[in-house]
């Protein structure tokens, strides 16, 4: 793993990296906390600061890849 992959990104930088809003990241964290089901990328909690490893964001984004759209019922 390169040093760049180990970079800790702020919420704003992580949102920009994933092209989502900061509130979307917050929503994913809240859903994960409330349900225990990981919705968004894993995050770091350092005291009261939240951060994201670039490598975790990339891994999570790659896991979101689909060849087809899920069926809508």
C-alpha cells in the first residue's frame, strides 16, 4: 500500500473523492450506527474527528460496481 492510499481524508475530502455530499456520508454513518449494517465506507473516529482512509474509500467504491441494475419490485 502506498503512502497516498494511507492518507486520512477529511469528511469534505472524502465526499469530494466519492462525488457525494457531506450529508450523504453523514447519513451512511448514522444508518450504520443505528442498524449495525455497514451502508457506506468504513471511517475512522479519532477523538471527535472523523476521517476516511483513501484505500477504504477506493475499496468501498469498487464493491459498489454492478454489471446490471438491481431489479425494482
